[in-house]
């Protein structure tokens, strides 16, 4: 058997496997606990676009200064986003605190 031909076939198999692989990115959307309704709907529109492209979305609520006392409001905000997008997205990681941020990860269905 020709070794050069063998190496060529191996590289072709690798290329085919790579072509069939599905790739995704993790996009991040940042909101604040006092974000208004219209701004939130705009952000949800961006999230829909990202999920339509089969990307995962990390939604982050950033608390600054005394806003840290509004943690329940941030959790409600993330819950609202999750319920608005439940027909096209699945909550992969439920809301959790990390320092002064609360985050949640959504992935497409």
C-alpha cells in the first residue's frame, strides 16, 4: 500500500468529520436590576437572534453599589427572561450569584 495515499485518505477523513461537527459560541448579554421594560425587550430580541444561530447565551445581571440589595429583583428579571424564551430555549444553568453578578445560561432547543 502507498503510504502517501494512506496519509491523504486520513486527512480527508479528518476534514469530513470536522465539517459535520456542530460548533457554537457563548454570547453574553448584560442587564442591570433597574433595566426598563423596553430595553429588556430589546435585549430579549438579541437573545432570540443568538439562539436562532444555535449559540448559547449567558445572561448576566450586574449589581453596582447599593443595588446588591436588589438581588430578588435580579432573580425575577432572569426568571422573566427564561419564561419569555421558554419556547425556543432551555435553561442550562439556573441563576446563581458570583460576587456582584448573577448569571444564567440559556441554550437553544
